[in-house]
C-alpha cells in the first residue's frame, strides 16, 4: 500500500503526519517519576543535591518582578566568562547540554549530512541528529574493554563528516580520550564541528576548553546538571570561537534558559568549595565500589566519571529490580552492552549501603 501523502488532510481519526525524520526516530523513554525519595544512583546526578548557597541565593535575590521580566543574561555571562576563563563572546548559556547539542546540530547539520557518534554513548546525540534528518555513523567502543576507539574514529571521519559528538568521559562506559587524541580528531575533521561534551569534567580533570581559540572546529559543553546538583534547573554552557558562537546564537531561541536557572548558575560557581569537596568524596567512594565489586567477583570498567559500569551477565535486569525493591535505583544498560548495569557514585556512606545490598542480591539469585 503506498504511504499516504504527507500533505493529506487529516481526518478526525488521524493526527497530522510529522516529518519523515521524526517518523523514523526510535522513541526515547525518559525516566519515570518517584525517584526523589529513593537513593538515586541511576542518572549520574549529584546524589546529595546542590549547594545550600544556591537555594539561599535564590531565596535572597529572587523578587516578584524577576518572574515578570524576560530573562536577562548580562550578569551571568560576565560571571561565567570569568569563572571559565573565556571571553564573554566565546560561549552561549544553554538549557542544559541537551540544548547545546540541539543548537550545534541546528547550526551545522542539513538533511542527510553525516554525523558521527560513538556507541554506546549519551542518547541525545542520536536523538537530535535523527530529528535533524542526519545520516548517523556509529563507531563502537572497543569490544570487551570499552575503551575509546581512537583509531577507528579517525578512520571513519571523512571530508563530508559534518559533526562529531563525543562524551568525554563517556556515559555509560566511563572511558575517556586524552587531549592528544582530541587534537588528532580535530585535525582529521577540519570540516566538522567536533563537540567534546564535558558533562563529567570535574571528575576526570580532562578538558579541551583552553583549545577553543586554536581549533576553529572545536566545541565544548559543560553542564550544571551533574556535580553542581542542578539537573532540574536545566542549565549549561556551549563554548567555541567567538565567530562560531555568533552563528549558534543566531540559531538559538533568545530566552531558552529561564531566569531562575541563570541565578542558580551564578550562585553555584561561587561555592567552589562545595564542588571540590563533593568531587573528593565521589572519587573516594568510587575506589570503595571497585573494591566491593572485586570482592564479589564482578567485572567493571574503570571510570573517569561519577559512575561505574559493571557486568551482571544474565542477571542485569534482576539486579536492577532487586535493588529497586530496596529503594536503590541503578540503570540497566544491557540493551546496548550485554550484562551491563551502571551505578552512579555518590558518597562513601551511600556506596557502602549500595554494596551491602548488592552483595545480598548477588549471593541470592532470584529463583
Ligand atoms: C554525556 C552527557 N552529556 C549531557 C548530559 C545531560 O546534560 P544536561 O542535563 O545538561 O542536558 C548527560 C546526562 O546524563 C550526559 O551523560
């Protein structure tokens, strides 16, 4: 049967047909509700919350008139530029990294352009590339070790490649590429916008941000959703050379980041002590998790982020569900890596609880 014409007039039983690119997309299922009361080890958030100074700053600075006025970004741009050590024209504030990815793609990708992503990686790379109608080329992380496939990626980049999207460190594998590798990618892809998504930078310490003036095809994103504990606020930054940023701002909605989010970001960067303490706690807790997993004979991938991927073999769904019954949320990733479960690293106290419950589950398989 021929597909109905896209211009067909809808009748009362049928909605309007979307663009073909949208029809072709695989559906994405965001997390279900009810996470807030549980131990949230499933979305790589800060497991404690944001700095109290952020909520205090909001309470102190927010007045009724603020909500009546469209957002103004001037003070935040000044303070964020000083914090990140960039020019004020070398970034745009975004509605989380998700909007950064979207804006980058909207600015540089036409229908059928090639976008290169790695697999497995952050789901939104594929999502926005698919919405744009791009041709997606996926490069798998190294089978078994799940290390960054630098040679394979360099081999896949062609003159026609328009965008390369890299999570560094990568969610969910935790593996990372070093700066030398990033530079080789930038040099191999002079016609492509190369995004280095540094959502977990604070845990890895690897950043390409100081290179934006040297490489005109480099784009770097940062977020306030992870270590800063502000995922609900939806705020991040997308950095590049000033002329690239000017194009992206042209393609970005002028008020996509709300005033509360901007106020929160300004407060968050003032409390660097909270961030460094939390990072220190997570890095110590990550070691604890490695030891605990080894004790149980469970294989895992060493991580540069605040999460660890471990191998439950045939039991990934069972382990996830059994932990959930104990109010501990972890993420099953076996749909893309057989047996894989990802746990977000929180405090040492939280991870001791996780390991205690995991041991019970692991030693008593469900019938
Ligand atoms: C690699 C990576 N980038 C970006 C994000 C989301 O960032 P945001 O909340 O700023 O949109 C995530 C969240 O899981 C992620 O893993």
